[in-house]
C-alpha cells in the first residue's frame, strides 16, 4: 500500500464519526436557517455533539429575544414562563423568584386531580360525607349523603375548584393515605421545593402548621407530566362549564370555571387550560397553559402571590408574545 493510500485510508476512518454524526442531523438540514445556526456555532461540529444539543441550539436560534422590548415587571412574588416544543425541548421565557417555595392555594388541586385520575376508577361512586362538606367554603353546594361518580367530582374539583369535592375524593381513600400519595407522586416526578399538607390547598388553622407550597419552576414541571400521563386533567381544565349530575342521573348544578382568562383574553393563541388559586396567605395564584404562537408546542405560565392574578398573568403572556420572535420550527 502506497504512502498516499495509507493517508487516505486513515483520513477516511477518522472522518467516519463526523459523517455519522452529521447524518443524524440530515433531517434538519432542510433550510438555510439551520445552516446559518450551524455556521454560528462551529464548536458544535468540532465537538461532534449529539443531535439533542444541536436541536437545543436550533431552538435558541429560532426563538430569539427581541431586546427592544423591555423586561416585564410582573407584580407577583414569583412568576415563570416556560416554552415546551413538540419534541420536549424547553426554553425559559421569563423568571422571577422561580426557585422560591411559596404557598400555592388551589393550584394544589392539579396534583389532587392527577392522583385521582391515576388511581381512581372514573365510574366509582362516592358518597359525600359530613366531614367533606365541613371543608372551608361550599362551592358546589354538596349535601351529606349525595352520591357522585368520581369523574363528576373531578370536574367540580378542577373547573370550579370545589374544596368539598377535593375532601370527598381524599376522604374516600383516607385523608392521610391520599396526602401521602400526593407527596409520593411529587417525589417520583422529581418536583423540588414542593409539599402538600392539604388536598384542597386551604391555609392551615395555626401559623406553625404545614402549608401547601411549591416554587413557580416546580409548578411549571407538573403540567408537563400531567399532559403526558393524565391528559384528561387539562381536557377538563379547558372547559368553561360542565353539567354535573348525581350518580342516579339527577341534575345537580352547572359547574362554571373560576378562570376568567379561559373565557376572554384577546390572545391569538388558544388557552389549553389553567388552574386558579387564592387564600389569605397565598394571595392570588394562577397557572395557565397556551398553545405556542408558532403552533409548535405550548407555553406554561405561573403566577404566585399576586394581588391581581389575572391582570398580572395577562401582562406576562402579552410580554412573552412581544418579547420573542416566534418563528415556525
């Protein structure tokens, strides 16, 4: 074998990993924008990084911040906005005190609903007890002895945020068992700075007692798991009203959403669902999920500790629409 042939063979063998890596990305080399992204990041090719890393760079390139739009001043203790594309890639759009654990009020019912959906048969019949209707507030106007399917109590829990529905569901299992399951699910999902002491999210009776708490960032992670593993939760949260009947088929009442932004918001993107919350200690809380303006994935928005939760959520969403260039992916 000649010296030139040896050099050629060696060069060919050395180049094979690079070409193999590039083949992984061939499906993305469809437009000049992706080529531009690669040329802007030659270190990626030099290091022969994974396809996932290249995809993340592409996401950053196509969702650029418009720096002519000033940073939003959201009047809340914490605020967070996270974009999730159809491949599961994420980009933080806005963050304020996102890691600080704060009281979350009825946003707790997202986990309550997740546990119910995961473990309870939807057609199981539950009886409303005296202990259930003794729960703070009386949304739903339930009465002792009334019987409902689990699926109907779930609608009351999520749409009108009924504390009595939350209590009826938890008590059917045993409250301690139910709360332990909520916290076990929290741990298994890897949600940090998150704790549940009440199935409905009400404030404790004494200052030293535990309170439901989570960070805005952790709350943005929970819907991602729910949308994947229990999508019916957000199908329910996307409803503005629901006719609730007893298990015998007798009409009970019309469940109406507590989420004002589900009905009227003026946004070009569809609201997929959301959950409201308010207590004296937590103040106004709101989680809202919208379709992404580029019609690829969705945006999770969280507001904690606001006097005007709907107004501040409107400000946050409006800002994310203006502050980023939402190019199709």
